[in-house]
């Protein structure tokens, strides 16, 4: 009895000593809650997109790249819970937020009858220099958990970033539109033809990065490309 209760007691003690708080509203998290408190979790704006019906994200890619279908999980607004989550994930060392989102979205994708069986999940890569500075690729935990739920392979050694671009916060939106030209390439292609690839990223704004990634994949591999992101700017 004592032994089975011990982890909970330790967890509660830990909560008192190092209170865990909600990344959405700073309220204290209770046992069973992770990353977000229950009210925030219920309020998170979901896109409600799926892989069967056309959505606004698909339309942004028309005429730009040959992909099968795109979807996004959350709606990114200028203020609010999703913005807080992404901020903490990217700039405050909170990589576990990506895992949390992957474990939330993964079962939804698994039930999505419009998404065929995915072979490979590829994250939008970071330049190695930037990765060293941040310590992690913010998309990694998301991609790995989606791979787990979809029974696919997560591979970060296939699609590689070859030029460094400045972080988005250092540039105005207009400047990014005009000057950001990320270059990606395929590092290895052995045994990778005719695969169904799910390309994953954090937030889609203009779609330029995903476009460049999909082009690199299409140049080297004969693949069916699907896209899933944590969030999108509406
Ligand atoms: Zn909250």
C-alpha cells in the first residue's frame, strides 16, 4: 500500500517544492495534468482539419509544390495558449511541449481515414550550428511521438539543411518574405523510393520552408509527401 502510493507522494512533494505551472495561463498544474491545465486544454483552438477534406493550408501550397495533402493541428494567434506553447518550446528550452503535442495529435492522425499508412516521418531540419545553440530541434519530440502512434520510422538523417537563416524574431515579416531562402538537400536516398513521407514542422506561416523541403524531397526521391504541423497562422 505504502509502496504503491509512494510515487504519488513524491510527485506531490515535488509539486510543492517545484510547482509545475500551466504554459497557457500559469495556473498551478494538478496531478494528472501535463503542460496545460484542464481549462486551457479545453480552450486550445484546433483547426479541425483532416486528411480527407481540402483545407486552407492545402490551398496555400497549390501551384507551388507537388504534395498529396497537408494538415495542421492548432491555430496560432497573436496572443493566447498556442503562442505561449510555441514560445516556450522554441525559446525557453521546453522540448517536452513537442512530445505533449505529438501524443495529443498522434492518436487523432491514427484515426484519420484520409491519411494512408506513413512509412517515414521527416522533421523540417535545423542547421547543425543552430541546433547546437538551441540544444534540440523543436520538432523532434513531435515527430517521434507521431511516428510512434502511426507506426512509422522517424528519420532526421535524410533531409538536411545546408544554409543558415537568421531566426524569425530577428527579422520583420516583410524582410523574411523577401530574403529567407532556406536550402535543403537529401543526404541519403538508398532504399527510399516509393515511400509515403510525412513532413512535420512547428508553425506554418508562409509555407516557404515546407515548400523548400518538399522540393528537395521531390528532386531526389520518388515519394508521396504529406505535411502535418503543430500549428498554422490562419
Ligand atoms: Zn492554463
